């Protein structure tokens, strides 16, 4: 039986897509269901290599024939999903998200979706859930693989096949391990770091398996399947893709090399495998749009309904689009190829047309633009601590007030800059870097977040640099410390602590954070400056800027957050750790904490807009207009200077 007709391989595909859907829907115990994509990669490498190898050995391999069949197999269903997603997107996505969606469509059509998404977001981050074509990254990697492997097998001598694939496998896996802790997004999205997974399948397809070896491998089927399921349900806590992916890929290879016997369970899962491609294409945009409509706390019933709809829609797509084209749609090759090309061009233009058709006369993308304070130059990057204040990051030659902190500090600067007057201000900020001495938060490797241990070290060095700059700038009299002061989830983040020049990792602790902030306050005062802490604005459980835009545009909002307000009781409950931290900082460091609460909130709710102006650009950062409105109406600059001590 040809490999591509094996029922057990279809069952593996079914298992893979089932794990991915559960993970994306957050249903069941599939904590690491994203590993389903790794299963797909190994299967893809195994099947494609077997196909190309057979054709090359029979001297009937044709690049044109290979890519024509790939296009006929993959593109029609993908194009239908892209088209339907494009039609729906303007009714569910914000203008900022729609601009990103345009790039996602172009990435999907040009098989560069992984590169586009590498620039746009972190797969594991919340922003990923606003990208309806995020999942096309894996298809792009497979297509890029299809450009390389057939060429290698067709052009290289056969004696080099196994060695060549093995060398590429080891090189790619080594690069993956290197990047996993240093640049997790690159390790996740880019072909060089994922090539090893498909190469592992290729290696297995090229291995000469004797009957004795096959018999021994058959004894490993049950352990391999058990291990595969265990890792997918209970992740081992390593960065992804790395150790966990390697175990899953090896287990998958064993199952591919040792075909399992046909039984009810295999046949049942194979039924899901039959529609796995269509289900993979459909389920993610459906989940994105459902969650977008609810903003937050999407009801379980809505998620179940979305998953059920995805299964039904995938059967329809498979039955009426995928299968007819795969089995040989009744048209000439030239006509089909030219038709696919024409559709590609139309789909590339379609997001612009859809956006234009639903365009508002208000530029929400501008209103909700990233608030970097005095400009991009003032957001210092990891690895490059400032040696002085950038000329674009101060409003006068001799500013008397310094705003120090992270992106929340950046967001208050525009309002302060317009109301501070001749005394002027300077800005020294680094995104996600807590203003503290000797400590920094960083993400655990298993979270695949960009805020790695290396980021934590850069943050500590950044804060050291600010202290050195303060010593050299006697005209600065007042320092405003601003941050969300959030206490992150202990299962995702840790603290990096410097003790006598050595960095050590410690568990998250409010007291450790308070000590680090107190050390900063003491160090600033030792340089003859006064200090005040600015608390973050109230936040809710939603992207407030997104909600305000949806309300203004009249697009879909469902659920209890449709009024876009922040409810005080919920805010105090969700931010209790932050409020506790600020209270301890005030007492222990003897510093005043200035809050927006009295201005924005009454006993029940907090304002998120004033006179139709958005106060927030996203879930917590002030917009440019919001920063100015609050600064003017609360006389914030005067309050901060008066409260500093």
C-alpha cells in the first residue's frame, strides 16, 4: 500500500489536528496541543520524501508535476478560507488588526506567512488571538520545505541522500536549541529552526528498514503513542520547539516506521484525519472571530459551538472543494494553473477592497497608535543601555523632571510634555522593564516569550545606566517612576536578581519587587533627587481601545463588556497584587504614590473615554489624546512635582 494511503497515517493526522484544535479552543487537558503541528511536520517530511524518492528512482520526477500537484492539493481549500475570512474580517477586527490582516493574506498567498507573523507577534501571546490567518505560518514552512528537499533529492547523488538529510537535520536542530532561549519567536516561526522536524521524517523515509528492524520497531508502537500523548497533554516545561518537540517528533517517526494494525480506534481517528487539512484551515479564524465578538470571557458554550461549526464546515470544505481538486478537477492544467494565479492576485487585493468598503471616516489606527512618549528613540532596546539622554527624548536642554519606567511610563509622557511648561522633562524608558535596582522579571523558557533571561539582564543594566545618567545631570530635580507594577503569573515568570555581581533566578515575590523598587528610590535620593511613583491607570479584563473602536464603528460586540467600562470591584479584585505592591512601596520606601483613580472612577466604574476621546489605546496604555486629557484636567505635572520627596 502506498504510504499516503495508510490508515494509521491518517489517524496520526487526525490526532495531530485534534490536539491543535483542543489547544486553540482551550478545551480539555491539551496543555501543549500546539505539538500537533510538530506531528504534521514529521508526517509531511516522511510522505513527501517517499513520494519524491520513488519518482526519482523511477526516473519520472518532474518539478513541474510535483509543484502542480502540491498546488492542486493545497491551494483551493486555502483560498476558500482566505476569501471567507477576508469577507468576515471587517466585521470583527479593529483597523489596526485589519492592517495586520492585509499582511497575513499576502504572507499566506506567497508562502511567507511565517516570516510575516514573526514580525507581527508572538504565537503564544494574547495578540496572536487577533490574527485570523496566524495558523498559515505552518503551511508556509511546509511550502518552503517543498522548495528545498525535492531539489536536493533530484540533483544530489543518491549516495548523499541519507547523509545530507542527516547533516541538515543536526544543523537545524542545533540552531533551534540555540534560538529557543535567545529568540523564541525566530525558533518557532522560521524554517531554518524548524527544518529538522520535517528532515526527521525525511530521514525515516530514506532509512533502509529490514524486516527484523521493522519487527523490533513494532514493539515500540504503544510506548511511542503513550509518550506522544503524555507530552502533548503534560508539557515537560522546555522552550518550544526543543526537548518536548523532539520527543514528540521521535515518537511520531516510530509510529510512521512501524505501521499499526487497523482497528476501530485507528479508523475513527482516521476519519478526522481525512478532513484534517480543512479543519486546520477553518478552526482558527472561527475561534478568532468568536473571541473578538465577546472581547473577553468567551462563554464555554460559544467555544463549543465554534468547534462544532468548524468540524461541520471542514467536512463541507473537504467534500466539495478539497476532494474534487485533489482527485482531478475536470479542466486542463494550464487553465487550472492560470485560474489559481488569477485568484491569488484577487485575494491579494481583496483585504484592501473589504477595508475600503467598510471604512470609517475616523482614523482609529492613528488614534490607537503605539504611544512611545516623545518618540521611538526613547524606547531603548535590550542590549543597548543608554549612555546619555537622547536629544529627542527631552523637551528642553536642561529638563528638571525625568520620567523613568517602561511602556506605561512612555504613555504618560505626551500629556506631561504638553503641560510641564518651561521646566521641561526627559524620558528614559524601556518596554517591559520594571524600574528597580538589581531585579527584573523574565519569562520561563517553557513560555516561549521574548522576555528571556537575557532580557532580564538587559533590563537590570538599563536601570543601572539611568542611575549613572542621573548623576551626570544635576539639573534634573524630580524623578517620576511609572510602570504597571504588575505581578505576573508565577507559572510563567520569574525574577532575575543580582547579588554581588552574580545573577540568580528566584521565584516571583512581591517583597523582592518592593525591595528592588525601594533600592531604586534610595539610589535616586542619594544623587540629590526627589522621587514620586505614578500608579498605572485602572484596567479591566478587555482591550479597552479595541472595545471603544468597536462601539464607535458599530461592529460586533457581545457580552457584558459592551459598554467598554472598567468596573471598580472587578479592577480591585484582578489587580489586588499590584495594589498591595504599591502600598508596600509607599510605606517601605517612604514615597508618595499618585493615582488616577479619584479622577477616572466613581464608586462603581471608571471612565475609558471623555468627550468622545479614547483615554486608552489598548488594554492598559493611555492613548496620546488620553494622556493629554488626563494631564491637563488633573494638573498631573504639578501634582507629581509637589508630591515628590
